[in-house]
């Protein structure tokens, strides 16, 4: 199992990308910053208000509520490779080429159960959705052909890696998502915490 596939499997099984102190639903922005280092600022989600707000570490894209709790994260696997944050700072680069068959095998081995979601208007895409808990979901979006960027990235790899390319009929992971449903009555952020405002007005 590749390093990226192992992380995806852990995300589906536990709802965390990197252990109990890592990126997970409802995680605190200041606590994650202490764990990984300061995030980069991805900007507002809605033009008219500061929150919810996007932040990120490496290629991990996250959205936080005004209470500074993580609402969702996204892993754009179509890039072909991703930079993921390391505890204590720094990044690790991982190959993100994951086939549906490899993903299903890993999820099955981990004891995960999922629902397959399809859409009539998007015939070349399907999603494997895992209920990590009653209020937490992880989704793996699969496509039946490679994205242009992912194909170029793979062609640039070493010859022995190119020989390991998946068969044409095996669908590929396009992105992985984490989100939750119970974030309805959030508290005001604790403004005694360091960097709570992240250099911007609260709203």
C-alpha cells in the first residue's frame, strides 16, 4: 500500500488524515497550526463575509468556521502528486495515482463500508462515500479517465513507474473530501488563544 493510499484509508477509518492530532473534522485552527505550523491563507468562501474561510497546509485545502473549527478538507488527487504537511512543520510529497480497485481493496481490508453515489448528468464519475461517524463523511470521487495534469505528471515519472500504470478500465481517484453535518450551533472563538484572528477581522 502506497503512503498516500494508507493515509486515505486512515481518513476513511478514523476521520483523521494524520492521527488524533492531525487534520480532522472539528479540529481547532490554532491547535492545527501548533501541530503543523502556520497555514497559508486561502481567502474567503463567501465574498460578503470573512468566515467561513479557507486555509491550507501544503496541498491540503481546508475550510474553517468563525469559531476556528475545521468544517471540511479536500485533497486534489488529480494533480498526480501532493504535498502533505508533517507534524512539527515541513512537507512530504506523495504520488496520488490511486485506482478504484486498489482503493476498494484497502477500504475492505480496513473494515470500512461505503455507499456508491452516481449522478445521471455526470456519467464518467462516481463517489464512494464512507460514514466515519453519524455526523462525519469521507468521500472518494472517481473518474473513468485521467485528468490531463495527472496524465502529464505520470508521463514525467521514471520509466519503471510508467510500466506500473493502471489498466485503462480501472477508474482513478480524482479527489478525496472530508466534511461533517453537526456544525450548527458553534461557539464564538476563544480570543485568548494566540493567533486566533489570523491577522484579519473576525467577520
